């Protein structure tokens, strides 16, 4: 295997660099390990740095691998109506780990890229679905790609085929969101995983009834967490509109929009269906509805839990020192 790596690496970067890589490996106690999370739902044209140690990379720029080759073979002319799409990019982080004869998964690195993939769902009109995880040593490390590989994937109730093309400017909030999210307790992180997964799932569903239920459940988890079934619709409308509006005009518009959302959700919960006219209205407005949920979620992550009473009474100290 080592001979295969030397010949392969020399052909790739030359004999001198190959010797340097081999010497570095022999002299050091650590090796570069690459954690990769292939994702569905996002397309990009260039490599973008999300954090100092994490990048999102289009499949064309990923190192050659079995997975890159497999995912690049896009399904063409598939007659199956809901086939699983192929990922077109990956979230990648490289960490230094102690040499070991046994596989050693860095759970912090793994969790970090999972958290990033979750927060990408708060980008406008974006649904990011973790698809396949891999852990491999760098190609600079003997025996590199010749040492075997492995990975793991997830199963989902809803996959869909939604994909959004993004540019560098779309990722500007990711770092600040991650910095705040990483400081949450395990309980609060788990709660936001459920909330954001609901938002993501709403975007990927086909049924308008299911889309509304998922989206409004996510909003209720954020806006009515402390409510004891008192004036639910009023608090839902007030809190949602006051939390994200910046002008009096926006307050009125958002108040009405949150009211419509709550009514749609109630119609589905009580009767199970929506009439065709209502479905058409929801379909036309659904990106706007998702944007409301994204805004609410980002505000709560960035600022922390608000003082709902102060918000409802118009008292400025809503987030206290956290704001």
C-alpha cells in the first residue's frame, strides 16, 4: 500500500514533494484528518470559508475520491418520480489528530459540521439536508486514499428535491449564528435542532397541508414556549410581529401575516385539508412565510430568549444585556 501511495503521490505532485510529505509523516506525532459532510439542497460555484477551519466546497473542487466519483454521476432520465438526489457540495474541516492504529472519530469536529449544516437552513429560501459523513486521512499522508475509507448516512421521512444556488454573500450570518449556537446548553441546542428541522422539512414537502403544519409548529415552539394555552393566536401574532418588525408598517403587515398562518394551521389541524383556493394562496406566499420563520429563529439564536412580557408591553429592554 505504501508503494502504491508513493507512486500515486509522485505522479500527482512530484518526487520531491512526495519525499517531504513522507518525512513530515515520519517526524510528526499527528496526521491531518478530513471530516466531510456531503449535503443536499445547496449548489455553489466556488469554495467558501464559513469559519476559520470549515469550508463549503463544490463537488468539482473536492479531492478525487470514491464518493466524489459516485456523486458526480448524476442520475439522468431516471423514471422514478422521487429518487434521492446527489449532493453537489460538501462541508469540510481538517483537524490534526494523534497517530493511532485504531479508528478515532473526533466528535467535536463531527458535531461542528453537523451544526453548521443545520444553521444553513436559516439562509433565505434554503433547505440543507445532511446526506453522508466521511472521515479520511489527508492525501498527503501515507497511505492516504489507499488505506480504505468509510462513511455513514442518515434516513429521513422527507427528502424532496429542493436545491438553492447560493453565492458567497448568502453565508454572511453563518459565523455569528454558529458562535451563539455553540454556547447554548445541550437542551437548548436539541430544541433548536427540532425547530430548524421542522422549518427545513416544511421547505422540502410537497403537500401544502404538511408544509403549513411543519412551519407553524416550528413558529409555535419559538413564540409560545412559555404559554399555558392562554390567547394562543393573539400571542402568536403579537410576539411574531413585534419580534421581527422594524417599523410600524411592518408591525401591521406581520401581525396580519402571522394571523393568516395560524388560521391556515388551525384549518389543517381541525379538518385535515385546505381548499384549492387557499392552497394557491399558500403556495404563492410560502417563501415569504418561510422567511418569517427564518427571521424569528435567527433573532432568538443571536439574542437569546426574550422577555416576552416586555416585548408585548413595548418596553425596550427585551433582551437585556444580551442584545
